[in-house]
C-alpha cells in the first residue's frame, strides 16, 4: 500500500507539470486523456501518445515536452492498469478505442499521428487494425514494440517468469512484473490475437510506419522481430547498446525519433482518389 501511495504522490506532482504545459484532463467513458489543443490554427495532424508500463504519461515528461514544442494538438492517453494505479476496473480494448474515437470527433479531427511505447504499442496495434480510417497514410511510430509476434514465448518468459539477474531486470521485476493490477491484466485479460500486428495488417492499413528497437532489450526478442519486419521492407532502427525504455534518458534519441516523424510527414501523400476509395 505504501508503494502505491508513493506512486500517487509522484503522479500528482508530475500531473501539475502537465497542466502547467497547457494540458487539460478529459474523461470519456471513464477513460482519462490529457489534451493540449494547439493554440493557433494549423493543418498539422494531432499526435496521440500511448505510454508503456510506468507511472503513466508522467514518466515521459521529457519526451512530452518535445512533442509539445511541435505546435500542434497533443493527446496523452492514461492507461490505469499500466500506470501502477490501485485500480480494479480493466478497460476492454473496445472501450479504449471507442473513447479515442469519441475524443477525435469532439476535437473535429479526422486523422491522427500515433506514437507508442512498449505496452502502448498493443493499443496502437488495435488502432491500426480496427480504426484504419484514423491513421490512413499517417505516420505511426512504434518504440520498443511488444505487439509483433507476441505469441513468441520470449515475451512472457522475460516479463513474467524470469528471475532478475541484472539491475535493469530487477527494476522491471520489482516495479512492473510484481504490480498486482498489471499482472492481473496481462495474465487474465490480454488477448494476444487481438493485439498482435502482422505485416499484412500494416500493408493493408497503408500507414507510414517506423519501428524503433533497443538492441539489448530485456523483454523483446529484437533480432527475431526485426528480421520479420525487415523481410517485408518495414523501416526499423535499432538503438545500439540500449535497454528497454532507455530512450527516455537520451535527449539525442528522442530528437532522432521526432526527426523520423518529420521525415514520415514529408513523404508524398497517397493519391486523393485512392484515399477516398479506401476511406469509404
């Protein structure tokens, strides 16, 4: 209990930072978002950021600052069962996707750019498959993804069953694996077949995709997954010597990710006639 009280204190402190940056809390069907609307008229697409297992979006403050500097609407989804909350309700994927859809309608936005990290890639995978009209021909960036070939035993062994042998593994085990509600969600409610993203799904959605891996990832079988994507000409980048989530403490890598975003945005749009036929 003391651990969760400490987590709550840290979250409240960093939430005040988000509010000072112009983010406002919006709740749709009990799903919490932090939204910063662009203060000026812009044709740039809003960015949806989906965090990984952590204290929530608050853990990503340095990266969020960089997103905020892009002068466009930024949407942060708070995932309670991946944020070390004392939270007994487990949101279904359909509830989360429905809330995102409703939020975009309220913001009068047709398309979004989506960036996700770790656990957040599971939700992003479902957006690509179940809401393709929202990301069609848009940049979609996966960081330390756990949504590709998720049926491989390395994922569950590395996250749930492995005994820690390094400081990074100990941190992962203590802070994440042993979290009661996260463990309950992963072991009882995670539908791998719903969240797994195949290259065929990527091609069908026609997104502008880029996938970032950490070379020494403690969870993902990087070489196995990267080869699978590369064979289908999916653009990937591997952060040399990095572990899972280590991009959070590297300003240079965060800047590289945003530079990739700009390059994806700069690509020529798919023909408007083709766009219309696919959208409808």
